[in-house]
C-alpha cells in the first residue's frame, strides 16, 4: 500500500486569524534566486538598488553628551530611506544599551556603547562625561537618490528583520514572482511557519519579535 504524505504548508495554512477584508495582506515581489518557497515562509524586505544612500546624525534628544559616529560606509545594502532611531533602553555608568529602530518602527538590533553596530546603519556610540538616560535617542537620517524605487522580498536568514509571511507558494528560483503576503494584524500558528535552512532558534525568536511589532502574533 502506498504511503501518502500530506504537505501542511498549503495556501494560508499558517493563519489563525486576520483582519477583516484585505487589511492584513499585501502584494509583493519575491526576488529571483529565492528558490521554491512554501506558504508560511518567513520573509525579509530588501530595499531596491535606488542609487547611492547617505546617512547623517542628528542631535541627541534627551540627556547625555556621548557621541554617535557613523562608520564608512555608513549604510548597508538593505537600508531604508527615512529616520532611524537609536534609543537608550538600559542606561549604565560610562556605558549603556540602545535599541535601533528603522523608519517603519521595526527593531533591527541593539547597540552597546563602545561597540560597533553593523546593521542597516553602521555606527559606534562613545561615552561622554554625562551618562545617557533611558529614552534619550539619536536620529540617523538616511536619504537615497531614488527613494520611491520598489524593493523585493527574500527568505529570512537572520541578517535582516522579518517583515512578512508568504501567503501562497512561489517558485522564485530564476525569476521574480508577485505574490500575496501576510504583512500585519494577524495571528499565526508558529509550528506552521517555514524557515530557511540554517536559521537558528535565537534568530527565529528575533523574527517573531519583529513580526509582533507589525501586529503579526505567533500562537
């Protein structure tokens, strides 16, 4: 007797609930080279190659006189146009920890005073004679030659924030594919999500946290 194997990664099989109408969904482009993806694949956004990007640091909002210095280059390939916020969340004498948010409010990592941060924006925070306090933040403004260029999505691999979940399967091995994704305000079944090979447990936890900022809650 033949053995039948059921593929549970069916269209929207990961969904527990979503907002009314189509508010939870978006049409996106899955980038060529992403391979064969199943519904439930966790995705990251990659900004379009829209010309040279540059970053500038604004004045600290709050208390502290340490300095944020941009690296050279100051931005990564996935950087977005807009204002990144580097916010102090754990003050410390002669130190501190900051959370880094992209222009859409998505947390992309943590920066520690005295240690280089190498995400979409790249910088180092130096301590000053007056310690930082919780809530103090640096603005980093990123501009692009063509900020309206449309970006694409790739499987989440831990190097970028998780920003969507593939609603339906796609073969993007050698061509771009337009597909629907869950982009916000949904409940999803964690066990039905599909991860790229090599994604660690810690990276999955970080991805779920990023999705939660968009209202995509794992159950």
